[in-house]
């Protein structure tokens, strides 16, 4: 169960990043998308406090409300760790897990709506569509 929850968190957190990466690649080029991905990987690493931070401190790193938790580049790492942390300490993780999951869902839906509107704006102008 924790592996499936971690996998689902990583996949759901990555979907908005794929859409953003596609937009960056189409607008600014491949190298800009690669650079943004590398910066995002570092940001995701720091958003959960580094390797084994939760194991050493006892904190639920995926559920902490930090400024980095609202940056989309950190969502896959944080959502992936939530499933494992909820399995390890279900009593402490229940409240933050629900709060973080709902906030992530709202932000993902908002980002999806913005991207859909953005894509539709460009598709309406094409003669071959």
C-alpha cells in the first residue's frame, strides 16, 4: 500500500510538470526545459529536507507547510513521500495528509485549467485544426 501511494503521488505530482515542461520546451526550446528540470530536481530535493530527513528528525517532511511546498516543481517529491510517511505514522499524518492533498488537488486543478485555456487559445488560431 505505501508503495502504491508513493507511486500515485509521484505520478499525480508529475503531470502538471510535464505540461509546464512541454510549454517551456515549445516556447523557449529544449535547453531551457532541461535547465528548468535540473533546477526543479534540486528544489524538490530541498523541499523534503534532504536524504532521510524525516527518519532522523521524526518530522513528516511531505506534510510540512513550507514556502517550497507551494512550488509545483516540488510536488512529486512531496506527494511521493506522503504515502510512505502516512504508512509509517498514520496517526500523525492523517490531518496534514488531508490538508496537503486537498491543497495540492486545488492547485493542480487550477494549473490544469490555466494550461487548458492557454492551449485552447493557440489551437483556435490554427487553420488546420
